[in-house]
């Protein structure tokens, strides 16, 4: 599958806010969003001066923001939305809970990687075990009781060590438990919308895909 290989700071500038796609570097380096608070390209400054965005533009930007935060492409994101739409409950909340329950996101939330992109790489390179078995599918959905761990022979991996020792590492969320010394974590329950620390208007995404 194709992956975006360009400058991730451009993605943040396009959304005119920090998406923290570079992990701890977003805290330690001067961010282009602070210096140039407008979208990239020759027409970027002009977009800031526009008086009002259309309803569609507002909905699209919200969808692109969430998609980029979690590192998904359009087809993946649309498929995940359709599954959320067919489950009981509020579609927008179901979608965010599914995003949070992905294996790569949980590896990131536990602090084994400094960013979701780094977490995806850990999973792809078979450094992560789920319930005692190696799993290399970043999109795999985890459930309550699932145990996520760094493989025994990879516990001293520098990338994992640096991430766990980072001062800018986010606090562990309530629905996960972590044994940092043994590099083992567990999903204790499914997250709720209130557990997801993200300023996102998911209803705008539902409205966009419902057109």
C-alpha cells in the first residue's frame, strides 16, 4: 500500500495546527506551524484571508485532520467509517473508538513508540506480540483483555527505550495498563468518547460521508 513520504510538517500546516506526527520532535523542534500559520503552497496566505469556508470545506478539513492524525489513507478510513456506521450506537463515537483500538495506536498510547508512524513500523517489523503471538497488522482491532507486549528479544530496542524515557511522553490513558519494566501492556476496557483526548468534531465527518 502507498504511504505518504513527504514532509509531515506540511500536513500540520495544511490543517493550521500541530498534529504531532513527528512524536517528541514536535515538542523539541521549532514547528513550522508557529512560523507560518497558513497552508503550504503559493496560495496558502490567501486562504487565511478568506472570510468564510463553505460547509463542505469545514467538514472535509475535519475528516482530513483525523485521517492524518491516525495515519490512514482514504480507502482505509472510509472502510472503518462504514463499519462504525453499521454498529449500534453513535456513528462518530464508534469511529473514534475503532481508531483508538487499532494495534498501532495502542502501541503508541503505551509509550513503546514516540509516534503512531513509529508504532506502525514496530508492528510491521514484527517487534510486537499480542497475547503471546507475533502480530504484524497495524490495523488489527484490540479488545478488553488483550495483552500487547514488545517481543522478549526486542525489549532493549533503542527506539522503545528512548520513547519510554522521553520527557514529552503522553500520560497513559485510563483504559490501558502498563508494566513498563517488562514492556507489557493490557487493554482493560474499550475506550469511550470521554477517554479520547482529542479536540475533534466527529459529527462533521459523519455529515460529510452521509451526503
